[in-house]
C-alpha cells in the first residue's frame, strides 16, 4: 500500500535525512587508502547514535552493520569488515540509513579512494548526473516511468548500463515501502506522482553489463562480468507545489 505523507511526517523525514547526509559527509572525509570498511562503519554508527537516531540498516533482515560498503564491482550491500581495506584507485559506494522519531532517511554516495582512473571518475559522475536527470521528472502528475526513463537514458547514452534487478523504493516509517522505483522505464507508464509521495531514488550504474550475482555471504551484489559500478541515492518527497525536495542532501 502506498502511503502519502503529511506535513508532519515530511518534517520528521527531513530530520532523519539531514542525519544521513551528515553521515555521508563524514564518510567522504574519512575515505582514503588504508582505511578499513569496518572503521567507516564504526564511525557511522557512532555519529548516528550521537544524533539520538538508530542505524536503520543494522539488524535489518539480519544485516550486521550500519552501512553498506561496496567496492569496485560490488554494486550494493557490501558488508563492512576489518579485512576490507580501501586501496588507492578503488571506488567505494557507501549506503546508510537513520531512523529518527520513527521515520527513515536513506541515501548513498560513491567515493573515490585517492587518485582514481578517468574511466572510474566518469562512471561516478554520470551516475550522479543520472539521478538529477530523473529529478527533472520527479514532479506531480508525471509517472514513475518518466523518472526511470530519464535515469536510464542518461546512463545509456554515456555508454553504461542500468542495473535492473535492484531498484529504489517508497520510504517512511519503514525503509522499504511501496512503490518500487525502477531506474529504467517507459515514458507515460507507471504510478502517477503526487504531493506527499516519499521515495528513495537510487541509480546503480555499471561500466559493463547489467547482470548481477550475489556472493556467498548472501548480501553482496556484484556485476557478473566484474566491471566497476557506481551508486547514488537520495530520499525525496514530492512537495505541495509539485516539485521534488531532496531530504538527504546538505
């Protein structure tokens, strides 16, 4: 069932989103060659709890950490570990959520580790651009297919592929609510957007083919061909005036 948020609920989600944005800013400062993903996770959880919020990911369907840290060909759901050390030239997607006064914020960024190749830098840039192309369609009376098509078109015209098996989602008191929000689609198709709809929009873009596989840990999703991938996500709400507000951006 799709939940349309009230002004009061949107205000609560805005507070949760601010905490997530601050955590991701902290992660961007910490990412460097030689740091472990466990250290990043520990710092993220400490910051979330300092803000009197709960790390939404920790314990969610058994996930053991407060962030997902996905390196290079890992698309999403990478499990932080003391043994996963970031190396010069890597890219790392950090996805995190915070629950504050019952409402959830959810966002992700892909960070360069030291100096990265021009090819990886372009992938990260185009992934972020794809999100903002989608935002141009995230207005009342447009459809989810318009949003997904805009994301897909920008990624594909730059020579990349959109991951199909993983999508965005509605969000509110629960991290995953209806509707599903694909990063691909057909113009004029799908749910019509309306004020109060809160969704997490999260392009996942691969340098190679879009097919994926899940590792033996049961969580980590990687590109099947081993090509690098990038992830960019924000929680947004369609506002009363019809346009989108990004709630997980400083």
